[in-house]
C-alpha cells in the first residue's frame, strides 16, 4: 500500500525528475501539507493528477 502523502524530499523522484524541475514546474500547482514543525508533503493523488495532465498535453504515441 502506498502512502497518501509524499514527502517533499521524495516527490521529485516519485515523478522521475530532478528537484529543480519539480520546484519550477510542479510544486507551484500543488497543495503544501505541513508535517510536524519542518516537514512538508504533497498529496500523492495531486502528483498523479499532474502527471496525467502533463501526459495528455505533451505525450506522443510511438510511430508504427
């Protein structure tokens, strides 16, 4: 079972990208969820929704 919240340090790897790209292209569109005094997480379903949107706009079918 996958956790619903993905910590900030793990979110870029979850999406398969580096931290700089995550911070510039993805993070501004996500709800930030504080965990404890310094922790930060994101909803995994929001991360998945971002990927779905990205693929629908940028994905290409392979040539047959």
